[in-house]
């Protein structure tokens, strides 16, 4: 299990990670998402033991991460900016990682490299960006670690490769007990893949919930009210995150389960009311708007 | 799997990945060691063949060349320093890149393990080819007959010293990487570590030499503990050059005792190199363990280091510019208060500019030019304090006299008289520099007398330091206090002519002084080689000789006379009656001269016994012709005039005295050097004889009619500059 407690990291007076406390359970896929500069990469680098936090704790399997060889043997980090040895081939990288990771699975690695058409002896510097990313993921999946941290994993991958990677991750989870942590802007991928999502904004965590719970606890409500008074009453009773108006039609993002919202609606008179599920993207926008990050404001200004 | 993870397997794999750097290192060492050894021996043999040297000389030259390439005298530690800097920075340059930091720091290794992996790799990359190629070079030198046991010892020691230089520089380079965020600043950091001590020392010497009357320039390259491997190497090399005659003389011999002496001299500094290497290695480890990974790509990562380096750079830069200003002024008026204030203004301007530039570079933002202006202010204050401390001698440099209880002994070296030949008793060389010899052998233990001389000499030096007068009013001398704690304190003295003679007698007549000043007390070389020399005696007019086999007898007599008679009063007040010279049979060169005074009974007895004695010049009666040469101010030319009348000759000789080149305590005003006297007698001079003696008039005793005769009847004398061409 991965745990953070009141994690803080500051760069030049700016809090990149601001008092984050989260728990990542084994066997789940944790998705880290958020606005630009929210602190996703920073948090991931702290979890991987690359950065040292200013305060707070990062505990993996009951041990602190930073400068801890035993813990780091259990995790593999694939950063967004990849590095391979100059003039090296996948074979060279395999040799290297086999010395670093006790459980590195050479057979699996070679098979995956061939399956992805990368070529064991081909120079990595001749690869495209996407191919390099594929290679990095393959290395991570072959390292035989318990945790896999992936930063902006799906950037540069074509749709077919994305599906392939998702399948591999799922396979590793079931066959090898892997626990991936994925940081990404791509909410569609996170929604498809992740069990648990952490939404970061300006270094802090806005929410950290199971995807299912998150989607079930926040709904879109489309209503038409007979009078303004009923509208105001509704807005008081319901836990409204934001509201869009198109004529008399009101579209609310409301916190609560479908059942709770329906209960609340019983007290209000409506001409029309429909409860709809939200996509993760819509939840993301609503939550960040509530926190003051207004995309429309940026566009209009 | 266990084997794959082992440290040395990882080292080997890292070495393979860094193959380009390893090959570069091997290439450099290949060129410096075996290639250079073969090439210099081949070249030496060609030169010897062309010069028709015999086998012995050819081998000697080969051994000399091998020592130049592989031994103590070579010049290429500077290249080793360059190599260490490149490898040191390259080893940890991954810390400058965020991608590489992510790559390495996420690996299952502690920082300590990673540090040692990379650190040792840089050592191995150098040491393995170094040892192998050094061994090959020694083997080649042996096979080409260019090796002796003593030179082999020198080579082995030098290999150790070279490794020490590499180790220290490599550690400093790694530490510099740990303090910075990019390669350029890391390079600047190494340059800072290697040079800052040298710059401080240089600036101190220049300021001290300009402001302190009693400062001696040569003391700045005396042996001392130095931390920077670059400065340490340069200083050792400079010391070896300055004292080259101590070790190697003018010929190519490299005997065992000489090599061992050199090794003993260089050993403390070599130990310091290793100490620096070890200490800085652990400091760099500590810095790495504390380093924040996000500093990749920044400049200098720790604020205190930024502040200190900015302060030092702007302060030294300000001092350097003040120095340029002082040199441009080129006269002693720079020491005036007005000029010092002017220099402070210059220092302030330079400090502001440099401080601002450095801060802008640190921040990569020109708008930060005036950030933390207090650092700039501190640099200005330091510069001004420095100039006033030196200008007003606030540390009491020129009046410093150590406490007697802290002094072991002292050395007094008069600047005059370079004509004596000093050799080491072990025969390490043909000749030593006077300075080095006396410093080694003189031990004056009358500290109280030395303190009085120091007080008078330093005071007189201060008074005359800013004077433009050409008139000589004292003796320039160097004083060295050998302290009980091992330090040597040097001061330049200008001992006034009116100093208390009794005090000077206590020192100049002491055993400690005489035994060092007169090389006859350390004449093992002459004893061993006396068959090669003749002994001559001259009274300024004639010369007699005897075989060098009599040297022992002469030396015993002369030593006794010195012990019984020589003191300051004798050397200052008396004029010699003659001069003994030692000259080589083969090349007729003059090797040594010894002044003889009237009271030297033992020496005079030796001369009489060997039929060498000649009457003093004022008692000589068989002069056939006397020539006086003199400079005529009125006509601006040198003229000479001959005298053949016996009565005139007798009168002239009454005022004629022999020069005492070997007496360093004669006043410049004792002789009138505008006139010289040459005497011919009917005695035959021996073949190949030479004498340093000249005849002059006592100052104020030039016969009145001489000048008139020179003007009236004198012949123009050919001159070269101010020198008469004989």
C-alpha cells in the first residue's frame, strides 16, 4: 500500500504539493489527474523516491521511500521525459535493468519488444517518440516490480498501442499483482483504466475517490422550474457545484447519489427534471471550477 | 542474479557505457607515457650521435630524458589535472539533467551506493591504464638502457605524486558538481577551487611587495602547505626551478642522494594531495546525499555558496584591478593616502560591476544585478580594508620581530657578493645558489643580536623605501627567522652603515654565520676533486700558484684564520692584502675565491711555505708600469694613462687597495670605482691563471694630479655601455 501524509513540496516559494494525504491500495489502478501545474508529476516523482519532500511522509509498504533501496526495488518509474543510454539498443537496456532489478523478466521483455516490432538490437535513438514510450512501458512491465508509476503514459501512443498497453497493464495486474499509478491529462484513458482517481489542483488534492463512487456521487441534473421561487428553493436544497442556463432549462452539476437527488426533488416542483451521469471530464471541470479554476474565464478574458 | 548485481559487475558495465571517455583517457596516457618515453630516448640518441658523445654520456642523457618524461621534473601534471576535471565532471554530469536524474534516482539504489559506483568508476578509469602504461614505460626505458635505480625510485615516487594530483583534483571536480546545477558552473567551480588560493597568494605577494618595505618576493614561492593541487604543483615546480642547483646542478647527473632529497622535499605536499582527495571525497558524498533532485539545470544550488563565491569573486576582482592600477602607476607614490583613496574608488566600481554580473549569471536574469546588494557592499568594504591594511601596514609587517622564545635560529644573507661557489658537502651538485646554500646551512643562535639587527635594518628599510635617492646608505640583506613551529619568516633588511659594530660582530663573527657563509667549511666537493684544480694567490699585481693537492693544507689554515679573525669589523674596515683563487686545470675557469687579510697568519704561513706569498700592493717595489683608467665627467669619456716613473708609481700605490669582492660588508663608498689601477711587474704570471681581484683607490684618496693627467695625456678607452672593454 502507498500512503502519503500531509505531503508538502515547495519550489522557489511555490507549493507544488500542498498538504496531500492519500492512500493507494494494492491491486487497484490509481489515476492522478489535474490542471496544468497541479503537481501530478511532482507527486509522482516524490512517490518514486526521486524528489525528497519538504515535510510529510511517503510510506510504501510501511517504509519511507526516499533513499530506500528495499522500497525502490518494488517500484518502477516511467517519467514523461524518457532517458536511454546514448547509442544503446533494447538489448543494452535489458542488460542494465537486469542488474538493477532482481526480478527483471528477460524473456517477457524480449517477447514484448518483438511483439511491438521494436527490434532488440535496433538503436533507440532511431525510434520515434511513441516507440520510445512503448519501450519504456515494456521495460516497466518487465521489471517485475510491485508498483509501476507512469507519467503521461499515453502521450504519443496511437489508439491501437493505447489499447495494447491497457491490456498489458491489466494482464500484469492479474498475473503479477502489479499496482499501477498513472498520471495523465487524458481523462478518457483514466476513466477507462483506473479504479481510483486523485484530482489535483494547485498542489492540493481536490478529491480522491473510487471512479465508481465519484461518478455515482456527482450527477448532472437538467430541470425546468415553473417559477423562479421553485428554482431558488431547489438551488438551496441541492448541493450544486455549478449551473448552466439555456433559456428556462437549467443544467446543474449536483453532488449526491441519484437516490439522494431524487429525494430532494420530491420537495421541489419542476416542469421537467432528469438525472444524468457525468463523464470524468465533466466531473473534473466542475470540481476545478468550484475551486476557482474557470476555463470559460480564461477563454473570455 | 546475485553476480549480476555485484558492485564490480556494475562498475564494469558502467565503464563499458563510458567507453569514449575511457578511450580518451587511455589515449592521453599512451601519449604522455610510453610514446613520450620512446620518442625522447630516440631523440636523445640522435642528438648524442650528432654531437659524437661517448657511450657513458649517451646513457647519461638517456637517463636524464627518462627522468624528464617520467620522473620528478616533468611538466605534464597539468594535463593530469585537466583529465581529472573532465572525468570528475563527466562522472556526475547526469545530475544536471532532469531526465537523467529521474532515470538514476528512481533506481533501486541508495544515494551512497550510487555515489560510490560513479566515484570509483572515475578513479578506476584513470588508475588502471595509468599503472599499466607507467609500467610499460618503465619497461621500455629499461630495455632502451635509460634507467638507473635512483631514477626508477624517482619515477615510482612521481607516479604516486601524479596519482595524488589526480585524486585531489578529481574529488574537487566531483564536489564542484555537487554544488552546482550545470556543467559550465561546475567547471567554474573547479577553476575556483584550483585557483583561488593561488590568486589570493599572488595578490598578497603583489600588495605586500608594493607596500611592505621589508617584503621579499622570493618568499612567496617558498615551501609551504598548499591545498590546491594545481597551485601545489606549480609552486613545487617553481621551487624546484629556483633551487634547481640544490638538486641537479648544471650537469645531467641524477645521483641517488639528490633524488632522495627531492623526494623528501616533495613528500609533505604529496601527502596533502591525498588528504585533500579523501576529505573532499566525503564532503562530496555528504553534499550529494543532501542534494535536491530539482536543482538539475540550475547554477549554484546552495545560497550560502552563492553568497561566498560572489563575495570572493568580486573582492578578488576588485583587488586585481587595483593591482593593475598600481602597476600602471609604477612608482612608490602609490603608497600615499590620496592614492589609496583613489584605489578604493576603483575597487568599489569594480566590485559593483563584478558582483552584479555574478548575481545575474547565478539567477540567469540581468534584472537581478542589484539583488542582495549587501554582498556587494561587503566586497567593497573588504577591498578598502585590504588596501588600508597594506598601505598603512596595520598588521605591523614591516616592524615585526618575533619573540626570542619562539625562534629556533636565524639566517642573515647579504645581497652582495655572488662570487663564492657553494657546493653541498655530499657532492650533490657542482654548485648551489648562494641563497639556497646559506639558508640550508646557516644557524645563528644569538637571537638577541639578530633582533637588534632586524630592528635597525627594518627601520632603515622603511625610511628609504619610498626614497628615490641612488646613494647607498646600507647593506641590503635578507633575514630568515627559523621558528620553532617550523615556519620560516622572511624579511628584507637595509642594515644602515652606522649600525652598532659590536652587534654585527656578535652575528657575523659567530660560528653559525661563518660556517655557512664560507663554503670552505663544507668543501667535500673540493676535497674529492682537488687533483683537478690549481691554487693561485694574487696581490692584485702578480699571481703565484701551487698544485691543488695542497688544498687540504690550505683549507685547514684558512678555516682556522676565519674562526680566529673573521668578524664584521674586519670585513668592514680592513682591506685585503691578497686573494686566493681555485682554478680548474682543464678549463682554466675560476672556481672559488678567498680573501686574505693581514691577520690571517695561518694562511700567510701556508703561502710562505709554498713560495706563494706576495707583498701587499702598497709594498710592491718591482712595478714596471702602472695604468690608471678613469671616467672624465668633463669630457664624458673613459681614458687611461700610463705611469713608468718609480717614484710616481710608489706614490700611487700608497693609496691603492685591493678590491674585496668576497667581503659583503664593505661599504659601497669605500672604493672609488670611477678609477681602476692595473699593474705590470717583471714577474711571470702562471698560464691559465685568473684573479677576481682588482685594484682601486680608497674613496677620497685619489691622487689629485691623476685627474689632470688623464685629461691632459689620457688615451681614449673603448667602452661598451658603461663597461670598459679590455
